[in-house]
C-alpha cells in the first residue's frame, strides 16, 4: 500500500515488549492503522483489567511500538495510537546471541499459537458463517519445488497482491460487507 513502511526489529527490549499475549492482542486490534485505544478499551480486547492493560500499553509505548494520541475529552484517560502504516518485522539474521535467539523463539511460538487460535475459532464457527463467507474461505497447503531466489520472488509477489486489499479498519470507503480476514502465508523449506 502506498505509504507502507517496514520496520525490522533488532533490539531485544522491543522483542521482549512484543512477546506477550496481551500485547499482541492489543497490537492485533490496533492493526497497522492509526486506530486509538485506552486502557479500558484494551482491557476488553486483552481480557484483562484496565490497570493490567495500562501496564502493557506503557510497555509497548516505551518500546516505541505504539504512541501517545491526543486526549479525548477531559484528558483523564491516556490514549494510545497504533503503529500507523508500518509493518513490524523481527530480524531473523543468523549469529544472534543466546538471549536474542530465546526471545525470537518465544515471540515466534506466541505468534504461531495466536494463529492456531484463530484457525480453531474459525473451525468452531464455520457452520454459522453465511454461505458466501464459507465458500470464500480457503485452507490450502501446496508443496512446490523452488530455489531460494524463486521463493523470495514468489513471497514478494504474494505480498504485493495482498497489499492491494489492505485497508484501515476505519476506512470509510471499504464496502459495507467487508470483514477483517486473517490471511497467513507460510513458506517453509522441508
């Protein structure tokens, strides 16, 4: 999307800030938009108390992942804004020290668990979905034979194609029947 930027994270304190289920839930809610949230709203998203989510919001802000937003009304409640049109990428370069490797593994395990939770939730609600959404839903695993360069080219093409459909969750021009859809692409050498 125009204006999208990618921010590769190499700082262990930032990875540590991301590697928590409540913080990932909050970031997922905020998306890659400039959506705003308070501790009270985040409590509903993360399933925690407002004081607990206030702590997590401060940790995300301290790490520079989310930012302060203008106050709403009387200014008694702190408001935070999402990361904007930035994709957060964790640096996967080899040669990390043991702490960094452990942090990245913890974050990856957490991201995979959240993905599995979404898949399980979908499986349990699949029958209740309208016909058009059931027919549009896809789970597909295809084995392909490619070089590393071809795989890089393929994943870049997929990212470009998917990028055409990325919309802010508050975008006014989104069709009225549009829904947020989790789209996961995995390209794992076997």
